[in-house]
C-alpha cells in the first residue's frame, strides 16, 4: 500500500470536528489538571485512576473505570478504526 499525503483540510473534514486524545505522563505532571482547560460540554473524561478529586469543580461528564469488566465495556462501545475489527 502506498502512503498518501492528505491536506489539513481533508484531515479536518474527516474528523468531523471530533478530537479523541489520551494523556499519559508521570505522577504530578498535570494530566488531570489539564482536564479543567477542556470545554465541559464537549468532553467526556474516562477516569481510570480515581483521580477526579483534584478537578471537583469541573462540570463535565466522566465514566469511572474501576474493574477490568468496566474497561472491556468501554472498549466494546468505542468506535474502532482498526481494520481487523478488534476488540
């Protein structure tokens, strides 16, 4: 398969205004605090570490993930872009 270059306009059109991100870093780097800078009405936080106490004033929605079954449930409900269809 040949690689193709797409323009920023094409990429943005395909994204349909959606952004998905995962933020990783060492403890104390400010990952949770970064959440306070995101628009609450347009953001869903998947809380993997019970770390929402530091952002109690943030008014957005969150999903607490406390068990492996919770994680699987989210994985199955998340749209997949992988051509194999996993999970």
